[in-house]
């Protein structure tokens, strides 16, 4: 039996009025006589009655929408399923715009969001099959009939049916329960779930893209307006396998509705960035700028919280992976930029985005260096350093369960610092600019960034050795140091060898690069020191990465030196030096 043949039937217990019963019988006799419009006479009779049929379908639609449930509708009109099913099988009816639209609306009106009995479950199953067959069939019996009697190719017919169905459904989902004039009417939001379920087999059809986008972006005004999980899963699968193309805002809406789709997008981004060993900071910025995730996070706080939690977990497992730190920092910078582009009425509090971060340092860390005068940087950094130092000392003094909570607070403070590492970069720039008398706070901040945990109480020892590294660098890049003292270079190389009690090599390399860029020493001498130290330590690529990151930040307008042109020329020359070393 065809899917479009008689549907669910029940013995009716509530009799319709005699006139309504007679009219239903009249039209039922008509559609049985018409069959599938096989003969010229039936085609002519069908055409003559199309206008009256449309009026009757409109009456049925009103009746369906005014009855509380599909079961009750079927009790009152037990042959309604047969009637609609036979009409769906008649190509002359489905070819008429008005009749087809009303026919589809009747079917959707009979679809139950939460089927309460076997009748409604069976009706739902039948309706889905009818609509899917009408939308996707290319060579079935109906198409063959149409080719024979109307001379229309089957594929063209079904594409037209699909486009019309999409248009009708898209118009319907724009209606909300606020449009109901009668409190006894069924909520029109019931159609949302039904429509999304019917779209499952159509997710890869380009013609269905407008409907899919409208479903995803429809404002949630009612608890009944939920989207089918099967629909969301099918969209996520089609999107990841690149058989579905959606507009950017529709993709953002999909992430908002589907946690699994959002998680897959974040993990895919992490994999694509972190698996590329040759990725430069510039490429990472470009890749993240082209990603929709920062924009989605700015628009939806809930999306940001999920993405941030994935970054948090990745950071805990990365064991000091500089690429992970760089990715998180770059992502946060892109997110903050998108957040500023939003209209004020669409913005939410920063505390909502960072509920686990220490609130005392949240706004100061999220403030960009470019948002305050250059002369205020040092004071701002000193305050940040003392605040974070006080927080870590207070929280690490506890023991037992309080110690666990304290370490978690220290981690959240460090996580926020990683996200806002622009202030760490500024502190390194200041340390490499001149001989600071009060360099302790900046060195502590730098050391905390590279050594957030205090395993074995090594942080104090690592801080002492970070000071030693700064002293060696200051001696090497002193203007009067000609030629550079060899012993200081060797001591630096020794400090760069990774050992538990020593500072992170990344800390010393970042100091070295900033001294080479910002010192007043001749470029030739700075280049020679940089070459010697990174060659002996085997950290050429790390130094090149620090240089690229510094160039990006300075291009964004965060440069302390008034002689910006000289700084950029030195960066370019040092990059060429390291490039030659990598190629050798």
C-alpha cells in the first residue's frame, strides 16, 4: 500500500453537524472518483472543483487548529486521514499553489508535538512519511503519473513541491503563540517541533536551507517551540561532513541549540590549530578571526561558557604547552573585539562571562593596554602583580579541603591571566626596555604566568633565577658592553636548560627577544647575542615565535617606544636572522 493511502481511522464518538457530515461525504466521494487523475474527465472535473476544494481545506484547517488534540479531531472526522492522503496522491491538487499550501498546513496541524496515545503516534509517523515522500521522491509512481498526464519531468515536479513546502512551512514558523486569538486554540508553536522533525531527511537539500535557517533563528517564545534532537544531530553531522551550507548566523544558532555541535566545533578548532606544528601567531590570528566561534561567544554567554570550559580543561592537560596558551589568548582577544562590536543593549556583564574568575582583577586584566595611557602601564602592572600575589599567598596557606579550593582559585586567577596575556607581554616589554629599579613585581607576574603551581615550593627559587636571567640580559645589552661578555651568554644558556628548579625556557627567551628589540644597543650586537644564545640552547623556533607575537601586538598599537619605526625595523632584521638560522 502506498504511503499516501488511507491513514489512521477511528470510530467517531462525537458526531459533526449534519451539514458538515454531508460536505465531508461529498468531498470524500469526489477524491475517490478522481483517484489519481488518470483520465481527461477526472482531470477536468478536478480542475473545475479546485477553488471550492481550497475553500473546504481552509475550513478544515480552521477546525483542526481549534480542536485541542489530533485524537479529538479524528474522532469528529474519522475519514480525514483518507481524505488528505488521497489529495496528496493527486498531482493536479498538489500542483495548485493554494490547495497544496492548505493541504500541507492541514497535515502539520494534525501533527502532535507530544503524542498522548497510539492514534497520535501513528498519525505522526504517517504525516512524516507523506511529506518526506512528496519532497524527496524522484521516480515514484506519482512522478510517472505526472509525466504521463502533465508532461512535467519528475525531478522538476518534486523540486517545485519541495520549494513550495519550504515556503509554506517557513511562513508558518514565523507565527508565535502570541498570535492566537482564542485561548482554546492549540499553540501554533506545536508546528516547530513537527517541522524540524520533517526536515531531518532534507538537511542536505539546498532548497531547504532557508527553512533550516528560519527554524534555527526563530526566537524562543514558548516551551513548545523546541527543535527536534534528531534534527539538530542531523544538521551537526551534515555540517561537519560539509554536505550542508548554512549562513553564518544559522551556524551560530545551531551551536546555541546543540551542545554536541558546539563541542565538536571547538574541538575541531583546537585540533586544526594545535596539530599544525608550522603555525605562526599570524596564521593563528587569521584562523581565529575567520572562525565564527568568537562572534558566537560574544552573542551568547552560554556558548562562551562552554567554549571557555573546554579551554580550561585543555589548559589543565597541556602541561605548559605554549601553543595552547597562545591559542587561548588569541581567542580571547578576538572574543573581546566581537563583544565591543555589539550594540550596548545586547551586551551582558563581564561577570556573567567569567563567573569563576577572581572578580577583583577581572576588569583590570580584561582592559587592553591600548585603552589606557602608556605612562599608566607600569603602575597598572604593579597593581595586578601585587593583587595576584596576595591572592595566591592567601589561598595557598590553607590545608585539606580548603587547600583544594584555594588551589582552584589560584588556577582560575592564572587561567584569566593566560586569557589576558597581553599584560604579561607588556611586562616583558617593560623589563626589556631599560634598567628598572623596581622590577620585582613585573618579574613576579612573569614568573607566575610561566609557573602557576608551586610544586615543592619551587616558585621562590624559580623567581630568584628569573632575576638572575634578567641581570645577565641587562649586562649583555648594556650600551657600554662591547664586546658582549661571554660569561653572561654562557650563564644564560645554562639557565635555559630545562630543569625543575629553573625558570621556564619560554620566560627567558621572551626576555631575551624583548631586550634585543627594545635595547639601545646597536642592532648588530643585539643580533649577535640573540644568535649565540638561541643557537647554543636550541631554541631558535621559540625565539622566532616570540618575535612574531611581539610584531602582532605592536601592529595592534601597543608599543611603549616613541621610536616605533626603529623598533619595527629591528624586529624585521631579527626575524631575517632567525629565518636564516632555521634554514641552515
